[in-house]
C-alpha cells in the first residue's frame, strides 16, 4: 500500500506539470483517441449529425462479431501500454509482453501473469480475450472502450506485480482476492477518476465484478466501510444502451476539450 499511496498524489497534478516523456505519451494517446472517437461516437466527435446511411453502417458494424486482433492490432495495443505506463506509472515495464489470446485468458476478459526472470525480477505478460470485447462494462456497443478498459485493468495488475514488494501481504502474489484487493481497488478507483480528465476517455475497470468473482476466496471478509472507501457502492455502473454510452463519450469529450484545448 505504500507504493499505491505514494503514487496517487501525482495523478492530481495539472497536465502541464507532466514531464517531457509523459507529455509525448499524452500526445500519442490523443492522436489514437482522435482516430478512436470517429469509430466510437460517430459524428459526435466533430459536432455534426449522422445521416441515416451513416447510422445504418454504424449499427451494422456494431452487430458484427468483434475480433480484438482486427480492431486493435498488437502493435497498437503495445503503443497504448507504453502510453499508460509512461503517464501513470513512471515508465514502461521492461520485458512486458502482450497477447491477444482466448486460451491464455482462461475464459476471462483479461489476465496478467508474471514470469520469473531472476529471484527478484518479474516479467509481466498481459493477455486479453479477443472474442469478449462486447462483454465489457460499456456493454456490446463500444468494444473499443471495453478493450481500453480491460487493458487498463490489466496494466494496473502488471504495475502492482512488478513494482510492489513481494513480501508485502497486499501484493498480488499474496492477495486472497485474486489480485483485486485493497491495493488494486484504491489505485484503480483513482485511475478511473483521473483518466477522463487527463486523456479524454471514460473507462470502467469492472472492479466490483472482479472482486465478487473471487468472493469465495476473500479472507478476511471486506467490510462495508471498505466498499464505500473503494467506491464500490454502485459507483460507475456499466452497461447501458448505445445512446447512453455515446452520451457518456460525448460528455467526456466536451469536458476534456474545455479543460485542455
């Protein structure tokens, strides 16, 4: 928890106080975001209106099977990982690898594992199921936002695995909540809060669902006070219709542009 409490105060800095590497990563992410917005929110990003033909094309695309490997090829995911770690976690993790893989994720949206290199070093591997991008917290309408949210979720796991002291009881190596205990919840809540402000994209990490999925192994039982302090009392409820998700995207876009452009 010392690691988490030490890094969180930096998230509240204005973006002008980011260092050169972080600013470059933010510009790179913003360029990706601009391309993504056209695919996620249609004409809302440019302030225009969709024609009936545009809407039919968009709706048809949303109803097609989504394959993450086509939607966001591995090099693009590695670029996003580089941006996330540079902006939020100080620097990229050496030797971190990424895979689109249904087999590696074992039925989950995503999974992060650490390969031991030396007695004191770990090399995290992030895997995301390419076939479950319509199952995320934004519902079936925004596979791009689901993919980004799942990637961010797994990046937090990788950061905690790599940077935390392996002897600490709150490290994921000892976490009885399958890596979704106190350290993950506190850090994840803060990242969810500041991500739209810094990068103009809403994210939903599915923290409640992840914790409840491991509830049978949670010891000691988490208190109601913990649930409230971790923001798990109904905050950030996911899903919604396509129009509701588009509205959230548009509101985030407007707020981000007011603050940072």
